[in-house]
C-alpha cells in the first residue's frame, strides 16, 4: 500500500475498523487514529469486543469515517495486532498530542475508571 493512503488515514480524525466475528460477520467500529511510522495506531478498552475479535482474526478492513462510524471513503485491507504495554503507552501520548484537551480528558477518565492496564493499543498495518 502506498504512503498517501497511510497519510490520509492517519491524518483523519476517525478510522473505521471492520473486524470479524468467529462466524465471519463483519463488525465496523469507529476509533481515534494516530500515525505510527509505517502503520496506524488506535487505543481502546482492553475488554472491548473488537480486541477479542482481532485476537481471533487479525485481518481487518480500515477506512475513513465520521464520529458515528459512517464511512467517508473506501476501506482497504489491513492486519491488526494488539500491542504490548510500551507501545500502548506511546499511542496514549500520540492520542493526547493529536486530540488536544479532548484527548487528554478522555485518557484521564479512562485511567481513573479502568487503570493503566485497562486499555490497549491496536497496531494496524495496511496490506
């Protein structure tokens, strides 16, 4: 995949991640997105269904969307992986930088509610 697609997806405010249930049913979820070198990063609660689906099946579709998850462009195939605590911490910093006060308040609320280990990063590599 070319860098222009990666740049466009990383610059967007929301990314639609379509992961798959065990029976193959696609489930689309909007998330905040940050650029992580040659990949994209997302940050989410560790006990969310999307994390469980990605652990079972790493192939996903990603594309730009709005706050409600309505696609605003084409989806492209990608591979997702759940990150280690160090990468998750880096994604938290990138989210705070990109999303400003809203991002920092969301991160604080999450840390108070779930603790530091209550969230994970998702690294997305375009196919």
